[in-house]
């Protein structure tokens, strides 16, 4: 059984591709977008007893949604709260892969990490997983206290100035 789960996880990771853009023809002059298959996740995207509303997708006991509207980190958190949740927290490699697929692994995207002296999640859950890009967090500019995902060529996390405007991922308990 463990071998099957590992196979499914690896298949999910490879089936998503990195990045999700494919070249058309022998030149890089044109691209077309491929939608990631979120249903390959063995523990995510499964409809629970209640399921998730509308465009929300389920991962474990949470419903998540990608919002392409550029907002500051605080405005994105306020928007997520208006939907009954918070900016997403990330607690495992599998969850990070799921969120990368949900965001198409492309745009810089706010998640719920903030540095008020120590890194924490806006939903109050433990900051027990990290996926920083190399050399991050660096606080190279004062006030880089919020986390964006899909940063750099490996699409990891970066600490960024909270006033900048990016897409966001909201999460709510199922």
C-alpha cells in the first residue's frame, strides 16, 4: 500500500509538469496553457461530506480557491476573511504541490504567512512547514514581512513587502 501511495504522489507531481506552459512547435514563439489535473491527488480534491462551494477545491479538511485579482497582502487577507477563511497556510509538501497546481505554478501569489517577529499563519495554525527559495527569507528591504509562493525558477517562497499587489489563495475549513 505504501508503494502505491508513493507511486501516486510521484505520478501526481510529474503529471502536473513544471511549468504548466507547453511550447507549440519547435520555436518558443507561441504558448498555449494547459490546465493541471487536480484530481490526481490521492488526498486532495476529494469531495467530503459537505464538499466545497462553487469554484472552491478541496484539500483534506480545507476548501481553497485561487483569486487572480492583484491585492496587497492585507487586502487579500481581508478578502479571504470576507469569504469565511484566511489566506492559505501550508503544512506539507503535498499541500504545496496542490497549491502550485491550483495557481497554475505561474503567478506570484500571496499565502497567509507573516512575520511579526516570527513567522506565523493568519489562520493561527502552526508554522510547521517551510519551502523558502534559496537565501530566503532575506529581509533585503525593510518590511518584507509577507510570504508569496511561486517565486523563482523552483517556484518556492519569498518574503516580500506586504504592500505589493499579487494574486492570492484563500482557505476555509470544510
